[in-house]
């Protein structure tokens, strides 16, 4: 048992006090974990576009002050009542969505949408008692996505904590807890391209390039996007006709599989309409605006095209992510190429600058300065 178990821990955290303003490194108090909770010492965290989206608070409910962050790796410091599967010292990834293991979704082989722990962007407190585990001078600081990894210590529900191989380098595999696994799983678990097939990927951020990585692992013969093993790149601005028609012409009627990773509804339509009739499958990965409407001619379905959606690459966090880490450990999955920058915790705002300027994919933030 750690010497701090059961006690309030004082540590550093990057607090977002208001929308769009630089984060401030503050000393916060982190309460002990309660029933079905785990307190984790975060060693490395990364900045995802979702953090930036809610930091800017454009188009959603602003909830401040808040500790953002949800891609991370760390070590269990202590566990709360009822936690049996984890112990202090375990290496873990906290994840923004969970797996309770008891609901209909968790028991189904076809879903990873846990009833209890699926993503909730508005909730800033813990499930067990509706309270925050973070505070400054007695004032509560809100959680983010149940993870809040921009803190040296955080408290997470057991269903959102993934135990991984202790030999896996946390400064690399921390990025597997969100975007990279989402794109990778969308290809491997949903699109499932066969060896030698053709794949088109719309959107080349971290998620899209992870989808490309999945196509590479699957042995696709043609990957139409931009880089990371891609064989061809198509820029819609270079063509007068719809991009789906361009891709169909390039591939003798359409690609076998496509993945849309932008959240733009027009790109979603293009991704669906560029797959081959009879067997083509398109997968929607990007999150659209809530009022967006998808329009296509019904004959596209009647002609044998399939449209699917996916959440977190259809991975059940606790059950499946350890195997994704092992893919990296076995050199089947390349992770380093997604990490374009690293900064110390004191310079966390630089990570926001890199993403806002479009200068990188993932910036890893080092909280362990020892």
C-alpha cells in the first residue's frame, strides 16, 4: 500500500479557468478514491483535439474551472473500496469511455457503448457521489471525460482504467487511449479490409492517419490519402467533379472500403458514395455537428453499398486495449510517427499552440520531471 493511500494528495495540475484562456499550473488537492475508483499518478499525457474543442467551449456547455486531458499513461497510486482487478504499482491507461462489464452493451460482442460509462462531456463530477475529487482551497474543480489527465494525480472510475504491460513505454502508448485506437479500430474492427483491397481515407489528422495504419496492417494494395504508407493522394481542390466520382474513376468503380475521419457531413457522403457497388463498405468515424443531415440516394444502398458508424474503433477499453498495446510491443503497430512534439508539464500551453497552428499530430506532455 502506498504511503499516500487514503490521504488527500497535493500536486500540480493545469487548470482551465475559463474558455480559450491559457491553462494555469496550480497546486490542487486530490481526494482519495471512493467506491469503484482508482487514483492514478499520471506520468505522460497528450493533447487531443477534443481537449481543445471543449477548452474553446464553442457550441457546447462551458464548464469551468476544469482539468482537461484524456490521453494518458500512469501508475496506480491507490484504489478505493470494491476494486479488485487493480493494485498500486500497476501500469494503466485511463480512458474517456468505459466498460462496466455488467450492462447489455458490455455483455454484447457487437457493442462497446457501455450504459454506465459511455462518454459524457457535460459531467464534471464522479459517478459514485456526484462530487469532484479535485479542489483548490476548498473550491471544487470539475473533471473532464472522467479522466482529467492534466494533473499529476487523478481519480478515475475502475471501468475506465486499462491495465497494460508494465514494459510498455508510457510516453509512447499513452496516445493509444483515444485517437489512435479510434482510427486503428475503425479499420481493423469495422471496415475489415481484406489483403489486396483498396481503401480511401477522408481526413488526415491523427485519427485518419491511424485508420491508414490499420489499412497498412491489413495489407491493402491501394490506400488513397496522403502519407503513412499511403499509395496515392487526392486533393478535392484539384478536381471539378465530386471527389467520389474521381475516386470511382481511379479504382474501376469505387474502393472496397472507405473511412471518414473529419466530421464533415459532405465528406461522409463522399466516403459512402465512393465505395464500389455490390460489396463496398464505408465507415463514419468523425463526429459531425449535431444538426448535420446525411443525404444520399436510396439506390446506393439497394445497389449493395453498406454504411456503418463506429465509436472508439469498436474497442471495449478494458478487454481490448491491452492487445493494442501488445501490437506496438510486437512491432506490428507504429506509434512513434504520430508523436510530433514533446514538452514538459510547465509548457503545456505550447501543446495547444502546436495543435491550433496545425503543426503536429500529437504532443506528449511529461508530468514526471524526476
